[in-house]
């Protein structure tokens, strides 16, 4: 194993990790407010296609990113409308959102297949830092979205755990009637949280088509939205632990194409099962431990709230 | 200042679910109309072609029926769990696990008489699907692990298991190094019924009918519904929740596995990583539209089969097949909205957000 290939592995780990982290943070925010959104895969697809198409027409990667965030938030709000306003079953609505997002993105992107990208979010140049051995390429040569993911992680932690607004969001996810009685609008909080979650998923999608592989193909999300859902549980609904999980799962994605070059005789396909199996394992451990202590899962997660039926 | 609130109707509107379903279909067709006009197609011609290709003649019916088989069985799998308030989101993976079981038997039983081989394949398919659901079932029943996430995660595991087999052990030596499993032997194929329809249509119909009877006419079905609506009541009535949760989830996985076996033996040439083809996820929508009732599952599956087959047929007109995917999701969203409005009415109430109403 050469030094260059090891640096390449770490660089890809951080890159994939940030991709997963963006989407997982969004799902975490929604779940913290009590809304399970299994539409991440679809929201990412919408972000990916919107980012790519807008980049084709505008030539500006930042405008494209903004449009992708808006598209993710918009389809997220669709889930919000059905689950929060109409009180529909969150599992069904979320999975339908995935199907809708995959279909709609294929429809919107049908003219863009095979076309070269109109704009890309290229690696940030941090001057002398970027020239450092090891740390340079791994930490200081990444796409701007990697640094955005780090900022989003800190911002999410700060808002959720250090502000009154965050307290209200967490209350909506733990006990909606308590949040309501305290004078907060549960519906408003939940809608906003789902929109933020959709926006972050949209950004993750744009990361795919503006940075990682700057082209549009149907199915570009390739199951990574499900990994984001898994990450939230793996990280026990804490931004820091979700970040660690994102790097770990990012490593498995980065290793997938590199196992053979490292001379490791292990099937990359079996390796790619790992994030899902680890998540099942973590979920079992959480459940066993929560017999004696409170579960990290938001108590009102998945439960519709209608004040009139309290 | 006034705001709209949903107030529960004293009586649910008559004909609620079929009506909601019809409204959902109309909403979907209207949005589809916009998409088609937007991409420069004549919507009436496209819809006409969809209808022709899916329900226009016996041959079209046979193709649609074939497609309704995995959709209906996946929907049944979800509905069996759903009637007890459990979510099996893992039908997609269980279909794969069932197909793996069936394909494995087909590999070792190539010389067996066809009825024996097919029976063994379908039994292995049920076992395979049930086996994939075993972990989530035990974890849910014994330590209360959320089955939504565990079944969802195992989808990805099962799909990769098929990939792994097809890329390795099961790769056909004669496939020019393509990752393809060998074709199924002829005696592993389900017999035909009429036109393109295969015998799986009958098998699926019988299984769905059996569950329909079991759900509505037996003590078992009654206990499920009691357990689903109130755990406390069920315990008081002496129903063992733990065992019920376990058997229902495993049974649900077995039904989805059965779908995988039939799909392999009836419609596919060989096992591929695309075999489950979204049927498991579509099954969740089918079951939700059928309100978790087996009787409704068959009807909804037939309609979804028609939408899918119709959607494939319009590709020759240059219309993206994604239109039919979009239609399926929109039918559900439209039906959810209509379903809610059959149980609630919208009222404008005056006052601030903190005031309690109703």
C-alpha cells in the first residue's frame, strides 16, 4: 500500500463522509422534531437533478446549490403537509416521497443525461495549508460542501441544544402536547424542521452532481439516502456521534473501489453491507440498554399530533 | 384572526376508501397531464396507449396480471403485518431472499420433475423471506427493537447478497465473464395460463383469498386486529403479544418471499439484482391504499400493475417511463388527502394558536 493510495483513501473517506453527514443531519433535525422522513433518497435525487440542471442553464455552481436546497426543502414540505397538516402515516408518506422523488428527478433530468456539467463546485484552495503533506489533500483540498457540512453540524448542535428555539424543536419531538401547552406551534416547528431536513438532503444531492461525479444519471443517489437514515440511529440522534458514524460509513464507501488495489481479498459487495448491519446492531444495543435508561430516540417520533384529539 | 383546523366528522363519509382511491387516481392523472403537455406530448393519446397496453385486450390483461402478482403479494405481506399495527418495510429485501431460496433449489434440482421442483422452489422462497424477517421479528418481540428500521436496513443487505452471489459463486461460466447467473432450467418455470399470464396469477389469488378469509372470518384474524388496536386489551383477553408479533412478522416475510419465488419462476429468466424492482416499496403503497385489508390488496395491485405496464408501453412513444412512477406516488398522495377529508372536515376557527378547540 503506497502513501498516495492511503491519502486517496482518506480523502475519499472525508468526501463521502460529508455527503452522508449532510443528508443525515437533515434527517436528524426532522426526527428531533418528531417527523420520520423515509423520503431522503427521493429528496437527494431531487437536489441532485435540480443542481445539475440549474448549473447547465446558469453556469453558476452556487446558484445551482441554492436551487437544489430549495428543491429538497420543497419536496420535504410535501411530506410535511401530509404528515403534519393532514396527520397521514409518516412511513407511507415518506416512502411515497422516495418513489415520487426518484420518478420526478428522472423526468426532469431526461434531457441532461450524458451532458457535461455546466458548473462544478471545485476544491477550495486554502493556500499553504492545501500544500501540506497528508492533511493538505485530506482536509484542505475538499469541495466547499465538505466545509459546509462541518459548519452545518456545529450550527445544528448549537441551535438544537443551546437555544430556546432548539428546546422547542426537541420538545415537539419528545412530547408534542407539552410543547403545545408551552405555547409553541407544534405544526409550525415540525414543518420547519422537515423543510430544513429536505434542504440539507437537497444539498447532499447537489454534492453528488456538482462535486463528486459532475454528471446526471438516473439512480445517482444509489441507496445513500438509506445510509443517511441509518446514520441518525447509529449516531443516537447526536450531531457529534452522527459525524463519527458518517466518517466510518464514508470509509466503507471509499474502501469499496479500493480493496483490490490494497491487495485485500475481501468482496467489496459484502463490505458495502456493513453500514446497514452495524445500524441494526446499534439499534439492538440501544433497545437493550433503554430498559434501564431513557432511549435516545425522540419519544414522539412518528406520531401525528392533533391538538383537537389530545 | 382565523385559521383552518381539521375537525373529526361524526360519521365517516360513505364509500370513503374507493372514493378516496378514485380521487387519488384523478389527481395523479391531472398532474400527469401537466407533465405530458409540458414535454410536448398529446396526453389523451398517451393515456389511451397506456390503457390499450395494460387493459385493452386479453394479451394486455395477461401482462398486467403477471405484474399484479408481485405487487399484490408484497402488498399482502405489508397488510398482514399492518393489520397488527406492525410495519414491514422489508418486502423489497424479502422478495430477494425468497428468490435466492428458489434459485438455490433450481440449481440443485435441475433433474427433478417440474411439479416437485417448483413446489420445492416456492417452499424455499417462503423460507427465505421468512428467514430475513426472523431477526427483526425476534428483536421486536423480545426487546422491542423498532421493526421499521431493521426491516428497511435488511433490504439493502439482501440486494447486496444477490449481487455477491451473481458476481461470484453463481456466476454463469458461459456468460463471457458478465456477472450473470445461469438461466433457469425449463422445468423450473411456472406453467402458462393464457396468453402471457403464468400460473403464479392463480397461486397469488388463492393466497390473497386465504388471508382474506383468515383475517375476517377466523379467531386468529380477530386476535390480530385486537392486538393491533390495543395491546392492553389483547393481554387482558389472554392473547400472547410476543408470540403474535413474532409469527406475524415472519409470516409477512414469508409472503414477500413467496412473491420473490413466483417472480423468479414465472416472470424472470434468472436471478438478478433487479428482480425485486421496487415491488416491495410499491407493496407498502398498495397495502396503505387497501387500508391493510387483503380484499382490497388484490384490486389495488391490479390497478398498479396496469399503471406500471401502461407506463412501460409509452416509452415507444418517446415518453419517459418515469411518468408512471410519478403517477403511482401521486395516486397515494391524492388518496391520503381524500381519505383524511372523508374522516375530517375543514373548519375555520377564530382565535390565536394557543386556543383549544373541538
